[in-house]
C-alpha cells in the first residue's frame, strides 16, 4: 500500500462520526510523502517548524503551527511521532 492510499482510505475516512478535513504525511527530511486534496500548500519555513518540533517537542507550542499561512494550535501530540493541530478561529 502506498502512503497516498493510506491517506485517502485510512485517514480521510469517517470514524465514529468524526472526519478529518485534511491530512498529510511528511518524511523526516521534510519531504511531502502524501496528502489529501484539501491539504494546504505548505512553505519550506512551515515544514522547518514542524521538523523543529519533532527534534524539540514543544517548540511550536508558543507560536502555533502554520500550514499554508493558517495558524493551528498544537494539541495532544505524541512527542517525536505525531503533531496534531486545531485551527485557530479568526
């Protein structure tokens, strides 16, 4: 199974009434492996911020996570493995 198939069939599916609006998988080198069609175009500096948070968990907490110029509050991640964000209102 490809990473794109995983995003399309496993991340973007309905789970107990919950549905992601966008998803992506990035490599540790910052390369984009797969993404949903609704995932925003990310900038290199946004990917750098994500990579910094993996190296130093909590790095993004004070400033937030930015993807495609949209700010997300960092929530319940798994240090060194997963970063989750919730879109900031406004």
